[in-house]
C-alpha cells in the first residue's frame, strides 16, 4: 500500500501546502476541496493550491455541454 504524503494545512494561519489564503470563506472552501480530493489520491502541489486560490476560469463552456443545460 502506498503511503500518502501528509497535507500541510494550518488552520491558525490559513495556510495550505505553503499558500496563505487570507479570506476565511475561501480558505474553508479550498480546504474542503483539497481534503476530499486528497482522500481520493490527489497529492496537491503548492502551485496547484495557488491555482485554486487565484483561478478565475469560467467553466460554463464545459458545464453546459456536459449537463445539457441551456444558457
């Protein structure tokens, strides 16, 4: 069985994998996403956490074709 790398999460300073997230609501959301996906085997890097914090990607172009929703 592979040993999973431990996540580096500090609730006091709101740091995940070395990335500080100043907004408490955003921190909680990203922590939830990271912890759940880590259980599924994801080993997030510092860059991936940074991308989650600062990403403003509009996924609606992907969402609508997948779920058949009309705009």
